[in-house]
C-alpha cells in the first residue's frame, strides 16, 4: 500500500486490506481506471493513512512534519497549570479548529 499526493487529493494504491477504513473517510471515491482510492488531502487524512499502514510518499511525509512544526504553540492559552507536551498542544489546537474557534484548518 502506498500513497501519493496529487493537488488536493491523496491517491492510495493496493489498499484492498484497508478499503473498509477508507470508506469511512468523507469525500473518498474509487478511481477504477487508476485502481486507486482517492481521498481529500489534509494532514489528518495523511496521518490516518499512515496509521493504517500506508507508505506515504516523501512529499506527504515532509508536509506532515512541516504541519507539526507550525502547530507548536497553543492558539489560545491552555487552561492548565502544567507545561503541556507537544501532542497535547496539537490535540488542543485541533479541537479548537474543529469547533470553529481557532481559525481555519
């Protein structure tokens, strides 16, 4: 299973084993001519595909790393006393964006 990015889409090849998981992604479709699943591009979708065992192209991996680096500071101050870990800050920012509080995703 491998994936490449084409514009605003990710094409996933040889994904028979994970096709049921891909069917859960909004906006996905199967391109029968190319024999690939096509899903909308987002850093979250790329991370999900990686968790499912898909080998991401070098371009997708570098974009995921750039997205993580850009998301190192909380959008708003976190309501906690301890210093948060980076994964906590990313989750906090993701939750804010999901509810429309922290700007566009």
